[in-house]
C-alpha cells in the first residue's frame, strides 16, 4: 500500500470523519472527475488513449483479484492520470474492483483510503459503489458506518438497504434491523424479495409479533396474488417462532394449494 499521508490519516477513522478529511475543493462532481483532452493530434491519439486505459483497467482488475493491492493502487493512479471524458466509467469500475478486493482481503486501511478517493471524485453516492461500500464496512462489523453510507446515498434501489438490514440480522442486532427497515420505507424505498426474509427473521428473533403482522400486511399489499418461496417460508418461520401455529399452518396450506396440492386441510 502506498505510504501516502492520506493512508495514515485514515487509519481508525469512521465514515463521518473520513468525509471531514476531504477538502471542499476536492469534492468534485462526478462530471468533474474526467480530464478533458485537447490533444491536437486527433482521433488516433484519442483511440490510443482509450486502448491504454482499457489495458490499465484490465491490469488493475487482475491485480486486485490476485490480492496485489499495492500494484493495483499504483495502476489506479495511472488510470486517474490519463482518464478522459470518454472513459470515466473506468474510474468507477476500478474503484469497485479495489473495494471488492479490500473486502475479501480484510484490508480496512486500504479500503478507507479508496473510500476517501471515492468521496474526492464525487462517486460516494453512485449506485455501483454504495452497495460495495456497505458490504465493505459491514464485513468489519462497522455497521454504524454502513448505515451512514446507506442513508446518505438517497438511492431508491433497495440493494444497499437489503445489505444493511441483512448485516444487522447476521450480527444479532435485530432491533437495529427493524429500525433500518422503517427508515427505508419512510424514505420511499420499496422493499423487495430480498428485504422481507431478513426483516421477518428479525421480527421472529425479537419476538415482535405486532411488527411482524404489520410487515405481513405490507407483503400482502405488495405481492397481491404473486407468490415468492423465500418470503413465504420466512413468514411460516416467523409465525412458528411466535407459537402462532394455526397461522403458520394456513400459510403452509396456501403454499401447497398454489402448488396444486388441494388436499391440504385448512384449519
């Protein structure tokens, strides 16, 4: 890992502290990240530059996959140096590759460093990177940081919220999972097939029957006659936790009837 001052400053800092470390002039918009090329040599040089950037990106991705973070970060610096308006997506996907590698290698300082780069480049709320950042911080059980990233992103896609809620549940923080779900819904983000199983599990583990029934009503309103195996099984499991065996039985029978097994006895 390059021994830059930023690397040492970021060690041990939270997300909010990292954000404060980025100078205002460094917080560029995503459009400002790219460097316009005024090379008079024409289209040939532009084509060569794009080819070089593609080669650098392929090299970075390969280095990151093999765990060679130092060389991967050096390659990223070259990509940023030569980036143009035609290939700024390469910067985005380079950051994505580096975050994925830092998560797999459990490299917290390096991951925080690439997060700081993400902020300075104006990509911290990008749909491609927010889930990667949430996964990165969650992998270190830094769920407060993952929560900040999710909330501040204002992304209507449920994926970051699903990752956050699932991480809370996996860490036994069921109350926090339910609070995150409430916040998600309040922000107008629509839950999906991956949201409900985690939320229902949190309800069951917390023995919050009232909230579980509220979520069940939301599922019925959202799904109508549509049926999802994982959501349905999660409902059965939740009611089983509550000791609501009649309700669980009715759900199982409904599942069997939908499968065409009409012999199931409804109580």
